[in-house]
């Protein structure tokens, strides 16, 4: 439903009031961070961060929630694989050589 609202709000301004959060982005929520004054993504340090990590100078609430969830799930799976436990059962698995 969020995608449909975003597409309608882009096509006609009368649908822009259907967004749940005010701002430029209907789907991602409100803007949380704008690092343009001290770390723009068009200068050297921003270009390096963009090429290595996908850095962008503007972050929205939806992006931050997605990054935290992703890092939590992948980090948990990685550290549990180091101990030999499976992700959901908690049982140890035998490592095969």
C-alpha cells in the first residue's frame, strides 16, 4: 500500500496528504540525518565511503531501521556460526572437514 501511495503522490499533489509521515519521502519516513555540511557524498571522503559502504549524506528513518535489522540478523548468524550453533534451534552442529 505504501508504494501505491508514493506513486499516487508523485503523480498528483492531491494524494500527497495520504502519506503517514511528513517530508519528502513517503515510504522511508521522516529525514533523520543530513550530513551535507560536514561530510557531503560528492567530495573525496564521501566518495570513498560511498564506494566502500554505500554511504549517502541523507538518511531517513526507514533506512536506519532496515540497516539495524540487517546488521542484527547477519551479525547474529555470523557469530553463532563461529560457535557452531544453528540460528534458530540453538543446537550445536558438527563441523565437517
